[in-house]
C-alpha cells in the first residue's frame, strides 16, 4: 500500500518500487497461471528465454543485458507474433509502411 507515502517523497522511491513489486506479483502470477491466450504466449517467450540463457552471464549482462540477450528476446517475441498474426484472416490484413498491419 503506497498511501503512506507522499507525492514528493523521491528519497523513498526504492521502498515504493518494492511495495509495488510485492503488491503486483500475486496478481501477475495468478494471471500467468490463468491459461489465457496472452498469458500462454508470454509463458512461451519466458520459457524460450530461459532455455537460451542457460550459459553463465557476466555482471554487466545480468544488470544491463546484452545485444545477444536482446536478439534472443526479439527472435522469440517475433516467433510468437508470427504465430498469432497468422491466425488473422487474410481479408483483415492490409499493408502499412511496407509491412502487413491488421484491422
């Protein structure tokens, strides 16, 4: 509960962030385990990322990520996006800046 903090308590941002994290985690875990299509898609991306990142990471890669990590994330997200968009009927597809967009 962040009602105990005032609007301008910038010095307590870490505490506020932790309170928000602890508050949000049960809801996020419940949503992820709910079995909705978006939750299953996100679980697939998370699982792919875990499989790809089995190697040991340096402290900089852990803290900030790397080009390789970002590349893997993009590849996994693109794969899920292609699967999702392939289910859209062709009549609903249109071109947008040289790429297909959907109504």
